[in-house]
């Protein structure tokens, strides 16, 4: 290696090392600037309600400053003459390296050049670039670490947010949650049962779009409530227009009774009743008698479990009493027609003094009795449902059992098309259709089709009559589909009202269950103190005050304030459980309650007061005299009186 090559090699090493050091210092400088940016952004986020996206942006800027600093330091590459002059100055080489490079660049060949280059190469060999340019932390690193430490400490400081801002954030989250729930609920309804009527489909799609808007667009609480109120009013108007159809009332009333609205209910119920009757065979079906027999059997089991030992006094008398009780049970079972082989085996086990076997036989008898009782209860329920189903077309239409009536009409049409229908059977069909014309007047064009079919049957046009009856069945199916659309709109209306309550009360969708309804089986806002069914979809005509004077409830026994069973109120409401001294004859403060109206000296039981107050509260809620935001609290307060 020549002298000039030695010099250039040393200078190349020094140049590269200086370049890396500049990049290293610039990296820390960029990190310092980025740390200051991050610290400022974090402090701003802690003090002011800025968007959380500010922190990721600040972190990205810090990384960009670091990379930019490193690239800026690395980009500046020093030339060999610059490095030579730096080494001459640093090592005090009196310009030997720089002079050698200049002479080499001049291209002149002389003895002076050879001597200068040799001297420079000798001194260059003594230069150690690692010792002259060691790696270490620059001065900027101290400030950088300080800024990063302050940022880390600031991260543990909680954010300062005003109550107004937190409430606003809570409202925004509730609006988004409510919008997503409303959109999802509406779309599931559309997928599960697509509407038949085009206006209904457009309305439900508009509700779903409103839910998407609430879930995505940043709206204030007032704007969200305004949009929901507008959609609710439009939906109410559409529901009222559909609910004017008189047939919907009968159809909806029938839909409340389970097991009486399906087209195949009649045939299925007959099969189920026959199967249960076959399972029961000759066993009794009186559930009351079976329940009493079960209680007596339980008493005998307890007596058998408590039998004393044979050696103890009174054991013989106890066994005789148990034997008489078992014999009485066996006699009653025989009179009832109840077959319990285990009961006879228990009597035999008692005679043989096998108490363990006696207890096992009684357990088996109790299990058999429970099975018979369960079958009897199931049979009773099915028979009750069977009684509710109309036996002919007229009764089915009168009870609003449209699906069963449509199935019956299709069956009658098939009989007419068969061509081999006897005259006597045809006369029965005409009589059935004739009786069904009057109740069919509530179901659109069904009565017209029935009249047309009856006239055609009288004229002997059986094929045309079958077609008319089929059209009547299709008309019933159309009404059922429209009823389904109306119920879908009502479900959407209920969801909108629930959304209004959620946003108005600033509660999540799961916390807000919707407004209560009063009057089981009646219109919302009207009743006798019982909560209405959720499927009561008829919209009431809102008046200032409901009059329940003429309201009759045949499904519930009438009871006054003093004729309410003890089971309705908890035991801790009895006067004997109240703290303090009870003095029935002493004076009490004047009080006036609706339904009681007693002033001055009062001897009214606390149960009556609690019941009257609860009834009055339920009435106030049903008449919407209590704001919706407070209805839940009022209802919970008075419901707690039961506990």
C-alpha cells in the first residue's frame, strides 16, 4: 500500500465516523423537539377537552422529527480535504495531511512531494479514529430524557374535564348507542318479516336510516330528540291510518290468545288431546282432587319417616294409625279410579315391618302421582284451548281466528272442486257459509266473496263457488299480512319511544325498558291497576282524564280495598311488625287518600293505605300525569311497599 493510499484510508475512516456521529447527535436533537411536541400535546389534552386523536398525531410527529434529524445528519458527508484539515487541527499535524492531498491532486512528480507524502503517511498511521471520535450520549440527550420523564409523569395525571363536558360526552355516547340499537332492531325486524305494504317498508327503512344517523353523525341531545320526535309523529299517523280498519281489532284480540290463531291449531290440538287421554287411560283428570291426594300422601310419608322403633313405647299405636291412613288412601284412590300399585306395596311393606321399603314405595307412589297430575294439567290446558277455537266458519270469524277460518275456507273449496260432494254435505256447506256472512262483514271483502260463493252454490256452480271461497281465504290472509305490517310499525314506534326515553334520561339502551302500561287486556292508560300486556298495540285516544266507572273485568274477581288477600303484601307491612308503639284508639294526623277519604281519628289498616297509594300512583302513571323521566322512580317507590 502506497503512502497516499494509507492517508486516504485513514481519512475515509474518520469521515465515516464523523458522519455517524452527526447523525447520532441530530437523532437526539430531533427526539428532543418531538418530545417537546408530545409534552405540549399531552399537557393540552390533560387541561382542555381536545379530541383524543391529538395524542397519536403528536406521537407520529415525534417519530417524524427523530427520523428527519437522523437523515439530516447522515445526509451531510464531509470531503477528504475537510477531514484532513480537521485531523491536522485536532492532532496538531501542522497541515501535513492536507498538504499531502493538495500535492497529490496537483499531479506534479518531485522529490519534495514524495518526502511530504511519506511524512504525512507516517503521522497518519498514528491516528486512531475510534479514540478521536468515541460514541456517547450528546448534550441534547439530557434535555431529551428530562422531557420524556416529565411526559411519563404527566401521563399519570388525570384529565381535567368540566361537568358540562362530561355530561355532553355521556349524552353523545348514549345517542350513538341508542342509534346503533335502533338501527339493528329495525333491520332485524325487516329481515325476519319483510313488510307487505310498500309504505310500511319505506317507513321502517327510514327508521333504520335515522338510527344510522344517530350512531354515526355527531348530534346534540336536542337535535337527536327533535329527529326522533318527528319520526315518531309520522309513524303514529301511519299507524292510526292502518288501525282504522275494523277487522284489526278482532284479529288482534284473537292473537292474544295462544293456540287459537294458528291454521293447524285445531288438528294439532285434537291429536294432542287424544294422545294425553290415551296416556291417562282411566286415570282421573281432576287436578284439584289429585292435588289434595298428593298433600295427604305427603303427610303419610312424613308420618312413616317419623315412626318410632318397635321396642319404644307407642310404636304399636303409631303403626296402627299409619296403617289406617294408608288404607284410607288406597280406598280413596280406588274411588277416584287412580292406579297406584306402589301404594298397595307400601301397605304390604308396613305389615311386614319393612320401613325402608315402605318409604321407597311411598316415594314411587308420589312420583307416579306427580306424573298423572302433570298429564291432567296439560290435558286441561289443551281442552281449554280447544274450547276457544271456533267450531265452524262463523264462530271462527266471530272470534277473529282468521288463519283457522282461511284454512277452513280452503278446505271447503277443495270439497266443492272434488265433484263427488253429496247433496246433504253441500247443503251443510251452504248453511255454514250463510251463517258466516254476517261476522265476515268486519273483514274487508270477505263477506262479498262469501255471498257470491253462496249464490253460486245455490245455482249449482260449484267450481265458481270454490273460487269465491278461495278468494275469501286470500282476503283474510291479506288482512293478516296488513295486521303484521301494523304490528311491525307499532314495534318500531315502541322502539322510537324507547330511544326518546334513553336520550331524554341519558341512559343506555339496556337500562331503558320503555314506559309502563296499565290495564291488562285494555287500552294503555286505562285499567284497574294491573300492568297491560306488551302486545297490546291499539293506540288510545288521549283524553285529559280517563273514566273507569263502566269498566268491567270478567277475567278477574272484583275486590275492594279491604278485600285484598294477605299474599299481596309482605309480612313486614303488618302493624305488629312496625317499630314504635301502636295505639289504635289514639289520635292520628289528618290524612286524605283517594279511595279512603278518612279525616281526623283514623283506624285504617296500613295495608289499605299502601294499596290505595299504589293504585293511585299506577293510575297517575297510566294517565301520563307523571313525566316520563320520573315514571320509573315513582313505580319503583310504590312497588317497594310490597316488600
